[in-house]
């Protein structure tokens, strides 16, 4: 459990600053963060509300930072304030910046622990968890001659690669890196497609972790598709730096040279990917260069903490983002719920896209999914 995205993410409990006001992403993040803290308190799961600074280091970033502050207020993010250079250093003594957006409500947690706690809740409520169950087929059950009640109540058969079967009344999917494939398998739309992007982290050497107290983030640049390097303290006391964003050559490829011919071919023959690449050639080449060059990554970090040197960092873990991409090459930014028609499709609700901050938002997403399932299936 939590072996892929949930076990490889940054561990941040996001407060909901970045997202378009009125979007599901914004609403569910703010609700989800409050629910996440409450859940961790109830279950005794440790977390730290260490806060976050979004730091402007160039003059031209200040208007974007102020716009972000206004967006955060519209999203009802608690405790936000703009602070100057002196206050930045009071909070983060080694950080340099002209102005920052201070978000004290941002925290960190180990989402593996959270996911495993959800699993225990599910099992205690009567649920069964099957792992290593790779779905290869979904179809309506053949009518039994006895016309049993079970056959009418659970008419959809889900089969695994090993030949196991589960009989279902309705199906909810949230398959992350494989969400598009599972949707297609059930006869639903091939769009949006999942294109995997790997993010490689660096880690500060333990003796240098004093350089960072809370989360330190850059001001997002709307010209670039991904956020950029940031500093993320972890529950174990380590500090992650990064990540970059490069095309992964395998959907579950956490190492630099991991390669799957099928996954690679599927990505590079998708027109949406080429449209994204052509719009962001210089950014993409820069990210690729930084993936191999430790010095280039450290130079990004020195914009915020000049004291960090290449001898202070080690190569760290990687994660793979299940990036939903439409046929025009646009990153699908909000949550996507989808179903189909026909006997099987009308009994399925696919969560096609649950991008960051999905871990933060998970309990709020669960409520939204339950409501949507009730509405669609008339439960």
C-alpha cells in the first residue's frame, strides 16, 4: 500500500494557495487540509505544522507573489500574510528574498502512514484489500440459469492478470499512473491521457539540515508547466530539495535509466506530448540538463539559500507524477471524474485525474466521490 505516488510524494500538507478560485482543486484542498489535521489528531499520526514561505528573489516576481496572496485569500486559506526581507530571515535565517508569502497553516506528514491508517479504517468497516491484482478485463456477468439474486446485485466481473475475479455492483477507480488505461479497458474515453513525469530530489546532508526550518518555495512562473525547485523538511528530520520534472520512460520508473518500450512508445506517439514539448523546448532542455548535473540543480537552490554547496547535497529519491495531458498539450489542472455508457460503463466512476494536492485533499475528495457515486448510481 502507498507504494507509488503516495509513498514518493513530498509529504506536504498544502494549504490551498495556488489553485484557481472556485475550482475543485482549491475547494477540496482547503477542506482537505483541515480534515487531514483533524484525522491525524484522532489517529495519533505525527505531523508538523512547520509553515511555508513562497519567496520572491527578483523584483519581477513581486507582482506575481501579490497576486498569489490575493488568490489565497479568495480560497479562504487561513493565516496568510506578506512579509519583507527582515521577517523572512527571522523565520528562515539562511534564506534570502525581497518579499515572501507566509503560510503558517502548511504542514508535513508521512502519507504512507496516513494511507495505511485509511486501509485499517476500510478493513474495520468490512472492506477487503487485494494487492497485486492487475486488472485485465471488465465485463457483464453471463446470466446464470438460476437467475440468482447475487448475479443481479453484482453483475460486473473484474478479472486480474492471474485469473482472479471480483463481482461488483458498481466500480470506483482511482488508478493514478494507470487511470487512462483502466478507463479505456472499461470502454470509456481515452482522454485525458496520462504522461509520466519523474521528479528527482536531492537531500541535504544531515549536518546541514539546520539551514532549513520550514517549506521554502519559489514564486510559480506561469510560462513554465511545473513549479520548480523547493526546500521540503521531512518528518524524519531530513530535508528534500527539488524536484525537477523530466519525462519518465516508464510509468513506474523511479530510476534515471528505467525504461519500458511500451510506456515510452505510448508517450512519444501522443500528439498532446509533442505540443507540450514544442511550447516548452528551452524549459525541457534545462530540466534534462539539471537531471544529470548536480551543480545546475544547486545553482537553482542558491537563489534562496546561498550557503548551499554541491558538497552539502546527495542524490535522493524520485517520484513519478501521473500527469494528465489533453490532446492540445495542456496539463489538465483540475480533478476529472468520468464514467461511460453501456452496461459496464454506466456502473463505473473513474477518477481520471487527481493531481497534487490530492494527498492533502484525500478526505475531501472521498466525500466528493461518495456524493458523485450516489448521484450517478442513484444509490
